[in-house]
């Protein structure tokens, strides 16, 4: 499975959908959701990068790397923090793209 993910990642870089830069650092904090106690909220803090940010949440088992296929997306403007709310238990990828089209990815596990 890891080999397939690595190949997918290399394919994505090769076709130029995203250019993953080192200047965006993603920190996450997972808390139990207030609106649905069986789900969680993912608080995202970005370090570095150029605002405005587009942030996408992808399913770990089916990571389709096109923006319109994300499970959820948010725009973070003039800030370095945002959140996805009421997310079910599972494995996810968070992809962040800044105003200069630099991107970073982080894997998230919600238990």
C-alpha cells in the first residue's frame, strides 16, 4: 500500500498538479466535535506560506488529487488558522495551497 501511495505522489509531482514546497508547515489539533460527539474537529495552524490559503481534506483510502474531488475545502484568508468540523473517524490527507501555488500535505488520523 505504501508503495502505491509513493507512486501516486511521484505521479502527481510529475504532472504538475501541485508543487510541494518546504515553506508551508501544517500543524493540526484534533478535538471531539461539539455538534456530534462521535466525530471530531480538525484545527489547522499554518506556519509560513503566503496567505490566502486553500485547504482541502481528502479521504486516505481514495485520495483523488483534484480540488473539486476533496471531501471538504476551506479558504483561510488573512490568517494562519482554520478548521474542518464534524469529521468522522478515519484517515485523511490535508493539502494546503498558498497564494503562490506552493503546497504542503499532512496525513491525519482521527480515532
